[in-house]
């Protein structure tokens, strides 16, 4: 439990702090907090000079564990944010007690990613990074992921293991362009436990790359890819990697357009019994039909004994169908009758169109072509970099400390 005497918070006060003079009364209070462990500043807006003054104080607070700078730049010009952000991040570089940095809900844009690089590359103590809803885009996402990769490489040359355990980077429009760099970063930080990359506009090639990168993270417990586009190719990659994650507890693939063929691959992998720790599965609005949902029921009955939350709403079945009854029965068998979430938006008339079938066939053909003898010549440089990174990174390079 957090000791409130070691926490400094201005959350939700709606303060507009432009200058050092504006923030000084609050800094005076901050200075009084002995053995400071947490700083929470969300719901206020800080200018460059105020951030620089705050940074000067934080430099001396070596016991700091949580730096929560979410939502502190509302209304600030894009020209202000880089210098303000750099001051705060650089102040924390030498903090060996730091556990979490939260910069969510700040409208950085890609150009404000660079001020984080020095911190990301050189602070090897933090384990939780929260960059949710920052508008990073492909450019900003690539900068952040590359910095994380370089940090892991620096540690490796020193014979040290990464402490990074959680990365939350949703709602950033990372898209496929940054996915290969994220993949090699994840592969290099093999101790990752939680990865959330929801609502990023990542398509099947990106899902494939990220899944392969995370295959080097055997302790993964949470994977959240909601509202990206997996289709058949991405689903196949996820299914292939599921056996690599025996400790997986949460799998969120809602709104990922698995479709029947992709769902069959994912649930088929779960039916092999390599993920017995799963507690939560979310596959809402994935265009899954009755046959595939029946397959999920079988997997639950035989292997998923710990499943306490299942969300399948918005798929192609009726609440009274046999496949749904099978799922309910399987959950009840393990004492989890209440695990199934609402089914109020099921679509019993849904089906795959001929066009979608053709798209799946084209995806298969594309994959076969890419795996052919000329595939290497056709790869982009970034994909080559990913393959090289994965070949140099093994699970043993970055084990979790027990």
C-alpha cells in the first residue's frame, strides 16, 4: 500500500502553470515531501518554464518510484511541448528507484517523441511505460521503439537484463510502419509481462511482426491488440505464438476481424492446452461464426479451466444456439457460470462474403510468395532489421528475475 505521506498530487486541480513563479508554491510543498515516491500531476497544464523548475526539484528526489505526467499539456502549443517534455524526462535519467513513467493523454505528435529518447535509452530501472493516446503516429512510434531497442542492446553489452515489464501504447496510430521496430524492441526485452497496443491501425503484416517479436517473451501475461486488423495472416501469427506464452492470463483480440478462418486458428491453438493460465478472453465483433464458437467451447471445456471472463458479443450466432450453450456449459463445468459477458449484439445472420473469401485466399497467396526463394530480396530494410534482431535475441538473454 502506498504511504500517502510520500505522495505528491495535484491531480484534477485545473491549474495553468506557465512560469517558475506560477509553480513555485507547489514546488515548495513538493520539497517538503521526504522520501518522495510518487508524483501525480494530471488535469493541469504546465508550460516550459514551469516544467524546467519542476525538473530541477525532481532531480534530487532519488526515491521517486512513479512519475505520473499524464494529461499535463492541454492547450499547449506543439512548439512548447518538446522542451517541457525533455526537461522532465532528462531529470529522471539517473533515478534508480523509478518504476513507472506515465505520459499518457498528452498530444505529443511524432515530433515530441525525440525528447523522450535520452531517458528511454539510459534509464534502465523503470519497468512500466505508459504512452497511451499521444498521437505518436508511425514516426513517433518508431522513435520510441528504436530507443527501447537500443536500451536493451546497451544492457546486453554490459551483461545486464532488462527490467521492462509493461508497455502500454494504445491509440497512437502506430500502423504497420512502426510495427517491425516495435517487434525487435519487444524481442530484445524478453522479460515483458504486459503489452497493450489497442486502437493503433495496425494491419495483418504488423500484427504478424509484433507477434513474432513477442514470441521471445515467455512470461507474457497480458496481450491487448483490440481494434487492430488481424484477418487470416495476423491470426495465423498469433496462433503460432500462443504456445510461447504459457503464463498468458489475458488475451484481447476484440474488433480485430479474425473472421472464421482466423478464429479457428486461434481457438485451435488454445485447444492444444498450452495456455492453461488464461483468465480473460475478449473476441467481440470478430466475425466469428457458430462453428468457430463451438470450437472455442471445446477448448474451454478441456483446457481453459481458469477462464473467468469471456466476451464474444457481436459475433455470428444467436444466444440460444448450441455453440453458445456449449460455451456456457463448459464455463459452468469449471465453476465459472458468470464468466460470459452480455450477448445483446449478436448477429445470427452474419456470414463471410465471397469477396472476403477471396481476400483470405489472396493473403494466403501473398504469404506463400513471401516465403518463396526470392522473398529475401523483396523484404524492406526494416523487416531485415527485425529478422536480424530476432536472430540475435534469445529467451535466455532477458529472463525475468524470480
